[in-house]
C-alpha cells in the first residue's frame, strides 16, 4: 500500500519490486483502512495466512510534494491490526521533526522498531549527498544478500560522509534549531494565510511550503501564472520556484509554488519574502 502522494523515487522502487501496488488517498486513514479491510476479506476467502504475508505500507514522513506530515501513529495502529510492515522515507523530516530532529517517528512518539525499513536521503536537511536505509538486523541482512551488487560497491566519498556526520552532529548538539525552524515556518504560513486566491498547503510546523491557486485545475494556464509569480519573486531576490516533477511521474499533484524555510533565515528576511510573494500573487491574479 502506497500513499498516492509519495515521491517519484518511491513510485519507481515500488514498480521495480514487481509487487502488487495499491495506492490510497493522501493521508486519508479511512481510505487506507477500507483498502486493508477489503484485502483482508479477500485473504480470508482464499485461506491466506497472515504470518506468510510480505506486505508493506509505504509513506513519507514529510511529503515532498505536499508539505504535510504523515499520521504515523494511526498507521502503526493499522499495521498491527492488519499485519503489515511500514516502509518510511524520512528525507524531508530528518533534522526537522521530533524533539531531537530524528524525524517523523520521533515527532509522532512512535518507537523506531515499529518501522520495518527507515530510509532518508542526505541531500535535503543534512545538506550532503547519498542516503541511508536502516532496519532490524534481519532486514539489513536481507537487503545485503538480495540487493543489487552495485548498491554496496559504490561507497560515498569520505568528504561527503564527513559533511553528513558534521551536520548530524550539529543537529544533535543544537536541538533548539528544530524549534527555531518550526517557529519560522509557522511565522511564514501565518503571514501568507488569508491572501486572496491562494492556498498554503502543509502542516504549520513544516518548513516545506507549497502555495497553490485556490481554484487550480492543474492546467497549463495555472502553471504559467505560477511561473510569472516565480519570475517576479526571483527578480526581487526571493527564491520561490514552481515545483518541478519528472515527466514519467504519473501521480503529479496540482501545480504549486514552493518555498523552503531554514533556521538560518532572519525574521526580517522572511517578512520581506512574504511581502514579495503576496504582492506578486496580487498582481498576477488582478
């Protein structure tokens, strides 16, 4: 089971796995439970034993294309009830969510061993390259034996590994950075809310902000309007880019303007950026 808003890398991995893939509505736990219950009824009718199932619920901790947080505690509840395992991509949540910045599982108060496979890229909040994939000793051993050989024969260069370790050490040493970036994200979201003609998507504390047209139909005209807004922002030295997706992505969300907030941003700079974005939308929608 995959959330319909998972990023293209997850979509590709699911496709390459040759598994039977079923998508549920984004962050809709009722839809997920409906699909799980339907599958359980099919299993009962066929006499399939739960202990032999190799099934997963695949989600992102903080969705790249939406800017909102997975309801992980509810998913853990469902995974126990229907005997599934969880695969969690925490690329955008690492260093952003949780008391110590450990990610969405810490934010949700869920024990780490409730997640069968936890992976994350290091190119977002950590500011490096590569990534990691962790799990129980049995899961790791299975990956090592069954994964493609090149996955384990191309080690990360020492300097990128050192950069990643330094970033992670900084997050661990300065947990106040987590509270800072969340507060700044909330500040920007509140300032943008109420602007005519737009919707600010995502959770209040998410520093990944998607701004969509209130009546967007996903048309080229919508994209063109967002691009004009982006160009005006860029001319004013505010980076607000139209979210881009690879052409092969068959589950692209509605067009949006994407902002990323950092703990290093000064409040005055954020206030100016908000003012630039609001004025650009006002002119484009006039």
